[in-house]
C-alpha cells in the first residue's frame, strides 16, 4: 500500500466501511477485474482503477500485470482528491 493508503486505512472507524474494504482487498487479491462490485478505469492514467465504497470514498489501485502486483493508492476520498 502507498503511504496515503496506509494513513487512510488507519482512519477507517466505521465497521461497515471496514467490512467493505476487507471484502475488496479479498477480491483484488484473486482477480482485480472481477465484477461485481464494478470498477472504473481512471482516465488519463494507465492501469489505475477505482471501486466505490460509498458516495464519498473510493478505493483506488494500480495494477502491474507484468509484476503480478497491485498497489492500493488510496482508500478514503474521491479519486479527484489524489
């Protein structure tokens, strides 16, 4: 996880949001393209995607296929906040 994602993870206090984040981590671990829940490819950035947690927050991540690696960029906030 990026530094920002680590800070975001430490700020999550609502149980419902914690559960959603854990579920998405589990999905990403096995198949980052699995739907539902639906993901959105971010425009203007290669290999960067987001998944909605609630009206305000998105889990933003980047996929490096050649390295078989996913980096969580942020958890709280909207992708426009990055």
